[in-house]
C-alpha cells in the first residue's frame, strides 16, 4: 500500500511569512538590543519570577513596589 504525497503540502509548510507584528516583539526580547536601564529591570523581574514562581506581571509589580532593578 502506497501513501499519496501532496507536493503542495510540503511547500506551504516550509513557507515563512514576514509579519512585522510578530517580528517586532521578538526583537525587543533580545537582551543584546535592550537598553541598559531597562535591562537591569528585566533581569530583576526574571530573578523574582524564578525565585517565587510568579507570572511576569506579578514579578514586575513586586519589583516596582520594592524598587528592585531600578524600577520606578
């Protein structure tokens, strides 16, 4: 029994769309392109997330209230 192959399925599966709405947030998450004053805040938020196992928004609130990472 032979399986039928659809040549169009593979071509469309390998196609990557260039969508600006998806690409821009990914660039902002690259720590090498982050401004130094924002980077310390992000590192503090990540440390709080790891230590207390909370979401990003909870960790950011904790950092803002505690003054960690230069958050204002």
